[in-house]
C-alpha cells in the first residue's frame, strides 16, 4: 500500500469516527428530547385525565342537583293540585228588572302529582252571600224548582252537610264533595256546567266575585284556585 493510500485510509478513518461521534451525539440529544417529550406528554395526559374526572364529577353533581330540584318541585308520593275556573258571562243587552246575568262555567281540579288526593272537598265562596245562587250537578234530597241541571247520584256532587244549601245562602260558601273518594294521580275532576243567575234591577249595579278552594286529607289548609270569577256591571 502506497503512502497516499495509507493517508487516504487514515483520513477516511478519522472522518468515520467524526461522523460516528456526531451521530452518537445526535442520538443522545434526540433521546434526551424524546424523554422530555414523553415526560411532557405524560404531564399533559395527567392534566387531561384530571380535567376529565372533574367534568364527570360536575356532571354527576349537576344531575344530583337536578334530581333534588325535581324532588322539591314534585316530591315522590305527593298530590299536586291545580284548581281553576273556566267560565263565561252572559249579560243582557238592557238592564231591566226581569233580566238576569248568567255565569256558566266549570271548576277544574287537576292532580299533576304522583299520588291521589283523598276525600276531596271544594268550597266556592261568594264575596256577597246575598248573591249566592249556584246551580249545577249537585245531588239534592229535595231539589227546588229554581235549581237546574240535577244529576243522578253516580255523576254529581253533593253538599258536605245536609243543610249545606241553606247555609250557603247565609254564608255565601258552597261546600261540595264529589261521589269519588279521591282524585287519582295525573287525572282531572270537574264540577262542571254550573250556573250562577243574578237578577238585575234597572237602577242598580252588580259586582260579584267567586273564589274557589280545594281541600283533602293531604291538603287540610286548602289550595286556592288560580283565578276567580269576577265582574262588575254598572
């Protein structure tokens, strides 16, 4: 081997060593960067896992709170009674002594709860007892001639007491009970097609209000109707 050849081999050997050192250095550097990236990825994964767990906790808490609110609004095993009037007023075109104002309507009782209302009772209270003149599906032992729309025993309502009709004339309060012993959950009961007749006088005005209330074993304090029958004619 000539001198030049030996020199070239030596140079090539040195170059290969330099390249090897360079690649080893790059490998070490890349391995260090890789470890740093892996550490960073692990930290980010831990952060993501923590955030995911927190989101799940918040979702569960929100669900529990929603369930608690639903329970407060509609407790299990409770009757939720919503009573209201649906009515119309038929007034004469001229106010003469033999004319009357006629109110026709229904007293609606909705049970939106999950339990029945036992022993339901309603009270229709006139603000002026002298105007108390209610007729409808009321079972009376002896129905006066001026009372209309009497029903049979299975369909109608009845007075809470036998003297309830006479007492209503004095107090302005009609206390009635249905034939059914309860208002089932998610059902509606009506005191339907009642009428109130108010005789008119040519020189007088009429102002009347009727409020409704519902009572039961579960609601001894009574629940007022959402609205009232109210009007004034001058």
